[in-house]
C-alpha cells in the first residue's frame, strides 16, 4: 500500500517525470503498456488485436490540459481519430478523459469538446467511453455524462470505480438510466474519506457491483485482470442465465495477453484498452503502481540514475 501510494504520488510529479523519461530502462517498460506514440501505430496495434478476435478501445493519452489551446488540440485529435477509425474500417471504441478536454478550465469548455466528439461518434456509430479520473472530478464528470447521454444514449457510456463509497449510489442511478457502465476497481490515490483504504473491501465492492450489473445493467463491461473475479463473473452470469453476448470483459494493453485470448476462445467478448500518444507518463505510473514487482524495479532504477 505504501509503495502504491508513493508511485501514485510520483505520477503527478514533474521532476520524477523528467527522470523517468530520460531513463534508459523506461522505453521497453513503456512499450509494454503503451501501443505507440501516434495514431497510425495505435491503429496498427488495434488491427493486430482485431485479427486475433479481440475488441478494442483506443485511448489518446493525456490528462489535465493546462489551457484552452491544449484542450482544443485534444478535441481535434479525437475527432481525427474517429475519422481514422472509420477510414480504416476498424470496428472500435474510443475512451476519453474530460480533464484532457479542459475540465480543469471549466465545465463548459470540456462540454463543448465532449459534445462534438460524441455527436461525430454517433454519426459514425462508434462508441465513446468516458473514463473516470480522481474523485475531485467525479461529480462534474457524471454531470457532463448525464447531459451527453441524454442527447446520444447509444453512443456514450461511463466508467465507475468500485473503491469509491459513492459508487453504490451512482451505479443504481446509471442502471436506472440504462447507461452502459464499465466497472473498475479504481486507479487513483484517494483519501479514506472517499474510498475504501483496504483492498479486500475494494474487491468486495467490485464483486457486488458486477453482480448488480449482470442482473440489471445495459451491456456492462467488467474491466479487470483479477482472475478470481473473472471466474466469479463467469459463474454468476451462468447461474443467472445471462448470455455471454450481453456483457464484455476488458483488459489493458500489455496485461494478461494469454488470458485475453483464452476468453475469446471461450466465447466471451473481450475488449483491449489501447493507449497511445506522447503523454504516457501518468498512465504508465498508475500501471506500475498496480503491481509491487513493477514498483520495486522502477524505484531501484530511479535511485541509481
Ligand atoms: P488487481 O489490481 O487486484 O490486479 C489483479 C491481478 O492482475 C494482479 O495480481 C496482476 O496479476 C494483474 N495486474 C493488474 N494490474 C497489473 C499491472 N499494471 N501490471 C501487471 N499485472 C497487473 N481506473 C480508473 O480509475 N478509471 C478508469 O477509467 C479506468 N479504466 C480502465 C479500463 C480498463 C479496460 C481496465 C482494465 C482498467 C481500467 N482502470 C481504470 C484501472 C482499474 O481501476 C485498476 O486499477 C486496474 O484494472 C487494476 O485492477 P485489477 O482489477 O486488474 O485488479
């Protein structure tokens, strides 16, 4: 837990970012989790996954746009990505983060970009998933999501994080409105006032949320690499008579590759989240924080450099 907290703190630290970006060991580790630095490379990776029967969601990395110009740039990049997906004839979703579209600046700035992206996606029949970020943004992210979901209910879905106490309530609301939910454990550093501090409680909440989504959700996505929870999900779906076509599993690019393919072979929908772009640092650090072996490796390398 202490190591995880340290890595998540470093994820927001610019001096650590400089060190990691310059470190010779970083490139091969980054390549494991990030599909490339531009959309062409990411689309090629997505095509290779599709050929193996996997579904994809493309994510242009970036968060916390510092000004309006950067938010506008991100908005344009996502619109271009939608056209590239269409031109490539590649069935695929995209995942977006509202802080990349200007949420730190104002709700209206992020809304303008979000609405334009979802409107275009709706025209192209591409699905947009709004990722969930740190808890400071949860309320505003849900507010903007409700607005855009009212306009384009088929084209957009949300992520909820089981580690937050509030998620029991938010999940009920999202099920009620028929929104497509990706449920995750949660990846950010959160205080005990808003999130379960113990992993066992997070796992218990995650299981509870998966059951609710299997019972009443609209094509839910279970995003996890946790084998015990994947098996529990399969078992619960079977007991409840929920067909495999009515939900999907999701995993991150570079994690659990063999398991991803095995799930496809078993007849499950399996989507891989394919991140790309030059702003990979915070995403990369969160992935390292999820696994103690990764954390120890990188801390040792940083102390040496
Ligand atoms: P857990 O962390 O318990 O890991 C279970 C096992 O999986 C580990 O024992 C290990 O074997 C393997 N594993 C997990 N992470 C690994 C890693 N980084 N490297 C190597 N092995 C690893 N979070 C968020 O807050 N907002 C969001 O929008 C999203 N979006 C999202 C999309 C998708 C498709 C996925 C899969 C995940 C997210 N997440 C996320 C991240 C999520 O909250 C969570 O941090 C990670 O999925 C890790 O949790 P697990 O459920 O895998 O379990």
